[in-house]
C-alpha cells in the first residue's frame, strides 16, 4: 500500500465513523421535530432494562425510554392517546435500510407494562461495533427482531 492509499483508507474510516455517529431525527406527526445528537441523548435520564438476546443470554441495557423522546417531540401520548391518535404508529429506520414498527400504546407508559428503550450501553459498555451507537431494546419479546441497531430516524405516522 502506498502512502496515498493509507491516507485514503484512514479518511474513509473517519468518514464512516462520523456517518455512524450522526444524530437521530424524530419527525412526522410531531409538534417539535427533533435532531438529537449523541450528546443530547446522553444528557437524558437513563433507565436500565434486563433483556435476553438471540442466544437467550440476559444483558443489562441502559438507555432512554422511547416514550421520553416522543414526549419531547410532542407526540400525542398519555391523555392525548385516544380517538384518531390510536391509529398512529412509530416507524424506526436504520442506516442499513432495516425498518421496524411500534404502535404508540406499546411505547406509552400509561398503557404498556414494559419499557422499550433506545439503548446506548450493554452491560455498562458502549454497544459493540456495528450494533450502535443506538439500538432499540424491547424487553419481554421471544426474539430480538425489533431490536433495530444503528437507528437514524423515528417517524410517527397515521396508519390511514
Ligand atoms: N439495523 C438492523 N437491526 C437489526 C437487524 C438488521 O438486519 N438491521 N436484524 C434484526 C434481527 S432479525 C435480529 S434477530 C437481531 C439480531 O441481533 P444480534 O445480531 O445482536 O443477535 O437484530 C435485529 N436488528
Ligand atoms: Mo432475526
């Protein structure tokens, strides 16, 4: 490898790290669209949940309840989650094109008896490479298919 090749490689690595660390957008049916940086998220109140990964092993995940993020964005939750708002959903998107969907009551603490989080730590450490920097963790499900990693966007929409 020549010096030029090395410089190109290092630049590419830095750029991809920057892209991965980019902020999370919260948009759609919200009164305050958000662009949350890693610093914004780390400044929010954290909760811990224990949940089993694909191999059935329990881990401690720490992060922000998705509910708190949606509340900051002004999504119709709590007493406002009734009537036509019951047909809204949250679509979460990843940099790799994977997308998963949640109904609002699943995320709302006045309905749900579990807390779905946007995790930034597993067992006290940042999420492993390729699984972060932010990953949804859904406790109490039999498989982690909705544990979307590399979250980039959360969009609230009407189903109709
Ligand atoms: N961004 C993204 N998140 C994803 C996936 C994916 O393809 N892309 N696969 C999902 C599926 S189907 C499963 S089973 C789990 C696997 O997580 P693991 O590799 O940590 O066991 O991640 C989920 N999160
Ligand atoms: Mo899966």
